[in-house]
C-alpha cells in the first residue's frame, strides 16, 4: 500500500477542504511549498479565495494581505516581505514572524507563488508611492494586477497599462488626472484628490466614477445629472461621492434637482436605512436612481438601472 507523506492528505476530501478554508495564510503557504501536489491541493478552484492583497512597491517588496471578513481570521493583516530567497510573513498582532525558504526560489518566484496560492488569479492591488525601477517591473510582470493606486503625480500613467494588461481600475491620490486615463474604458476610477474639476467627471469614460470627498457645489452636481440625461457619460453605471465637505445646511434638494423632471420620488429601506430616491430618465429611455444624504456614507450616489427593473442595479 503506498504511503501518504503528509497526514493531512489522509483526511476525507470534504474535511480537507473545510480545514483549508479555516487555515491562516501562513499555514497555506507553509503547506504549499512542501510539494507540487500539496500546492495544487491548496490552490484548488473550489478553495474559494478569502483574501484581498495589496502590493507596495517599496524595497523589499511587500504584499499586504487582508483576510476576508467572513473568515475566522478576520481583521488580520499579514505582511509578506520578499527579499531574495527568503519569505518573511508577519501579522499585525505582533506575533513572531514566520520565515520560509525554498531552494532555487528567488523573490520573483516567491511573489508569483504567493499570488497564485492565495489569490488564484483573482487579482491584486498595486500601491505606488513613487515611480519604480526596472527591477520591480521585472518582479511584478507576471502578477495579475487589476487595480492600481497612484500616490504620486510623477508617473507616466500610460506605462502601467502596458505593464499590466489586466488593469481594470485606477485610484488617484494626487492630481491632476491625465486625459488618457479619464477617456479610457476602465471598470472603475476613484479619485481621492481635493478640488476635482467637474470636467473630470463629465469626461470620464469609466463604468464607475467615485470621489472620496465632494469638491462639487450643489449646482455642479445638478449640472452633472443634467448632462447625463442629455447623453454624457454613456458607459457610466455608477457615480458616487463618498464624503461631503459642504456644510449640511447648504445641501439643498431643490438645488440638486432644479430643472430635472424626475419620474418618481420614493422612500426605500436599504441596508436597514431609509433613504429618499429619485428616479430619472436619460433621453434614450435609460433610467437611473439618484439619492443623497448629508449625514451618511455615501453622501451621493447615482446608479444606472438594468432592464427597467428597480431591483436590478449595477453596483
């Protein structure tokens, strides 16, 4: 009878899968380097990815991993540092770091290994504080980067789209935003800068456009909605302003919707909160829901509706 080198493989499949689902990232990576067979088991398609990752382009390269809230390891962040052939894993609770080595592994192979095991091609966020070197580009060229957070205005942003063809979303912390990004067919564009001009929102060709802080006046919000009704932003599925910087007493419903003939105004319970929604219609018959609340998050949201069904929204 053939021997089974790892006792965990003796478990019935259902119990094995449940054990892997409950295992910490450190445990999963430790198992995955034991053998190719173990790596395949850990990264099975039915092992649904529980993790969200963000790579910081500092040296050494660091991957910050947040565990899904539905996991028993929730609210734990792990930092994977890749330094030549050594992988150092530290969690934010201050426990002793785990150090792994594997003969023949380089920092590039470690990054690709961790991304494959923990994210299973789900995609990671790349956080860039400064233009990075050719060495870092080489390290990350095989990583499935789907969102990039740009924290410096000194980047030639177009190069990111050449380096990472899977790039779908971009976040800017500093402006201005290049026209080449605004006009690109992105899935999402988020702007955390101050003083975002209205023209940026009107020019955006992204499916979703989110502003961290409101830099628009009520009249500008009114103009944005009117321009959408006239056919501007044809790809837009969601427009969102997360936080409001305007004094609450200056947030006036009659200014936001001045000159807008909304189809319906209604109250609805969403996530245990009551809100007022306005249903509007574009010139071609496409409808959207607009709602705002100066006291809650998000401050304002406009969501385009699918198939004229109030309950099927693009989010």
